[in-house]
């Protein structure tokens, strides 16, 4: 049986083949792992944040597909030099998808995962720092965060999915 390749545009393919900022960051200020309930893939985001809350560097590790590697790569480029507040407000999965020239609709969730991991990292930064969250950070999880589950939550969801139906 042959598989029909997805219609990725050249920018996605280029970022997939030559991703920027791929790899672990040893001196990261915050690290967030996020998994996607739609496909079970995981990514890790590493952010180096200055005392002025500016993102100095960002890297990622991805166990996802080409679309996820490409969107994660472009997110790490887009957020460099932004304050956490600007990154939080301006980086949406729609904007990221536009920035890479579009994705097949079945791959939208892969970009959502990249942005969800970023948002989880920003939220985690304030949790770990203590002293309360800033006024611009909503108490409720955003759409992207809800679609980017923590490792344990993802494992639970997936194991539920794998359990055989209870006999009636
Ligand atoms: S299919 Fe899982 S991240 Fe793309």
C-alpha cells in the first residue's frame, strides 16, 4: 500500500530538514514538556529568560512530525528578543501557521502543540519564580495549553484510549 505524501510547502520542508534551534539547552531558565492528545507526540521547549523577562534564546526537542518540527523551529525564531508578555500575546498558532506559509488542515494541531508548549513554558516560569503571576497572564488555560498536555496527563489519556472496551 502506498502512502500519499502530505502537501507541505517548501518552507515547511526546509525547516523540517534544517531546523533552527534544535536541541537541549543546558542553561535554560525554564523547560516545558508538552504532548498532543490528537497524535501522542511530544515536544520540549527550553527558554533562556533575562532578568527583564526578555527571551534571549529558545530551543526545542521534538518527537513529532515534519509540521511540528517546522512550527517549533519557527516559534523559537519568532520569540527571540521578545518580552514574555509580547510572546504570550502575539504568538498564536494561526500566526505561526501563516508564518510558515500554511499547513495542511490535518496538521494544524502540530502547530497548536508548538505554541501550547511555549505558553506552558511561560506559565511555568512564573510558577517557579514565585511572587504571583503578572496581570496579563490569564488564570484559565488557553486553547493551546489545553491542547498541549503535560506528560502524565498525556500518558493517562493515551492509556485510556488503548484500554479495551468494557464488556457489557
Ligand atoms: S502528527 Fe503529532 S505533532 Fe504532528
